[in-house]
């Protein structure tokens, strides 16, 4: 599975968790207490608390082959020794570090790639997602907004911006992003789940 598909798949899992938590807490809205990207059954964070462990894959997700990923990083680094400006190798190292949960390293490589291609919305969005998995939600939101200023219909950005806003306790903002996904991509398989999440978000907001 490619990294972009993985992020979106995890986004779908997080949406499912959001629905479950909203249902469980219906009638008694709670302040967010930990990151939705942290673990499968997490409650939501408040702005003051950072997750204890970022980037934990949901239960049942296949394990990452760390040795294979590290080997591929070494291969790409050899390419860069011969061709320091090789953009494909630079992006590949960023992606591989992301897969290894080395988000700090991934951020550095995405930033290097963006120096050569500053309007690449996929790189901007991936950089934002790296910050999000580190719990740096405002940085992620700023980058997602930058991505959307280039392409307001960028699917991955819209989905993940909703998750980032939810992580900041901005339920209305999360609903707004996922409503845009439904508007732009009405046939997407995540739409039914998004509709359930939005309904719960709007209901709890109006009753709080």
C-alpha cells in the first residue's frame, strides 16, 4: 500500500473511532484528552495535552517491515551521493522515514523536497501529516490550509485537515472539512462513515 493510501486508510479508521466515541459520549460531550491518531480507542485531545505515543497503527494493521524500509533508505541515500539534487530519491527518503514513524526525519526530507518544488500539494500535505502524527496540530493545519489554497479539492488534505481540527477540539471545523469531501467526492466509499460522523458532530455541538 502506498503512503498516501495508507494515510487515507488510517483516516477512515480514525473517522470510525470518532463515530464510536461520539456515540458513547452522546448526551455528555467531553473535552478532548488524547490524540485520535494515537490509538484505535482514544478519546480526543485538548490543546494542552500531547499524546504519549504518536503514530501507533490501529489494532489489526499489518506490521511494518523496518529492515526492508531501512534498506531502501540506504539505497536512496546512495543515489543522493551520486546525484544530490535527485528529487525522487529525496521524496522517497521522506516517505520511508514516515513509514518508519521517524516523523522528525521525514519532516526534514519533505522540507528539502519542497525547496525544489514549493507548490507541490502532495508534499505540502505529507509534511502536514508528519507534523500531525507528532502532535503538532497547528503546524499541520497551517500546511493543510496552504495545500488547499493551491487545490481546494485535494482529497487527502481535506480528510486529514478534518482529523487535525478534531484533534484540536474544533468539531465544527472537522465537520466542515468532511462535508467538503462529501460534496466533491459523493461516490467515495468513506462518504457513509463521514455522514455519520458529521451528524454526531453537529448534534453534540447544538446540544452542548
